C-alpha cells in the first residue's frame, strides 16, 4: 500500500490520532511528551503512531499534512496542530470539548 494511503487510512480509522516521537508512556522528545500528556488529560482513548519506528510516515506526513513538525494531533480527520497549539487549546478548555465531541460523534 502506498504510504499516503496508509496515512489517510490511519487518520480515517482513528477519531483521535497523535503522531509523535515515541509512545505516550515513553515519549522521545519534550514536545511529544507535552502533547501526549495534554491528550491523555482529555480523558478519551486515542491512537498514536511512533514516527521514529515508521520512517516513511515521518518523511511523508509533513507533505501530506502541510505541517512540517511533530507531534501532530488529528481529531475527526482534521489536523489541529502541534504541542503548543494543543496546550493552548487545552488551557482554554477547547481541546477537551473538541475531542469529547469527536469521540461521541464517531460512536454515534
């Protein structure tokens, strides 16, 4: 399967998806650690892809997403952004609402 198709499938099949360096329990950079903590604090299940274990995704996702850095958070098929945007949205209470509503909508 083409790597772009794989990325599209991952985004389509996971309501909340975090592309990061490492895993939520063992992040491999500070930004990924911050992002994972913020998403976990929202209280909903989420999927993640370790880009360090998936070099093709690491190389191609920035082109597909038109977003050059990691981590990347996708909710309901839409790119929200990186760790600073996630943290800012979380502080305002927007991220929790967005994730909860996307998860409810996906389950409906």
